[in-house]
């Protein structure tokens, strides 16, 4: 059976702005990735009720939108939505407190608070706390402490400055998971491993492509 993957835009389709194009490109890029799993990728918008009803436990939801360090909102470059409104729209589209899959707030730097730390005052943590208080106890919730990019050419990469270079990581390297109260779980981060450089090597770091769903 195909595993359901939903690219969710928390705006009505006609009000999504550039996220409409981003969502289609994201879905195509992720669908084209080499994978041992057979996934069913769908697009969903906030004006499409029922899109998140009855999702199986191995489902994943990617919530799109632009964010930044210390913000409590995401944006489509036209309108800002605070974390509580984003969660309310997910629920209005059918997300149930019984959902036991993964919910990924896929927005740049949304796991960082105003001090640049993975704290309780980041967008992703506030959203997680909001949902936990509404009895969403089974879902695994994630935010990101880095700058994300679109999946391109069958690979999903995330690029972070590292010692003055552009070391390449999978987005999973900066993913932050939230506990049963909505606070960030302290886990050992994935770091770049130096490799032997040569004249043919443009970067002194290995390239990582850790799949998001692993």
C-alpha cells in the first residue's frame, strides 16, 4: 500500500501566492526522488476540507511557508499566519488528535528562537505546544533549525554555511523533534565530516543526502 505524503499550504488555493508554485515543485521533486518506498504525494490547501481526514499512521504532512529565526509566524510573502492559526487550519482540514504520523513544519529556521537557540519560543515549538494542549499526543512533530531548499533533480538537499564554506546536508541534519509537551528534544546533531581534499575537490566536506522520511 502506498504511503501518503501531503504537501499542505495553510492558505486557500487562490490566496497561496508563490506557495502555489512552490508546493507543486516540492511535490514533483519529492515524487521523483529515488526511494524504496512507494509514496502517494498529494497537494492540499486550507480551503479544501477533509483532505487530512483518516490519514494512516505512516503518513507525513509537510506544512509549507516562509519563516525566519525568532518568528512566531509563517508567510506566503503576502500575509503572515501565526502558529495558532496554522494549527487551526490544519484541524479545520480534518487533522485529528488521533493522527499518529509525522507533521513537519517545513519552514526555514522555524525551530530557532530570537536568540538563535532551539528554544520553546520558536514558531515550531509554539505550534507543537499548541497541538499538545489540544490532545494531539500521538503525532510526531518536527521543525527545522536551518535554511531549507526545494528538492531538485531527485535529491533533497539543505545548505548551511559551515566554516566559511557551503557544506551540503540532507534537511534531516537540522530537523528538530518536539516532545509530549511541545518542547524540543535534545538529540545529537548530524555534523559534516571533513574529507581529504585535492585539486579536483571543490569542497572539503562530504555531501549528505539523508532522506527526510528516514
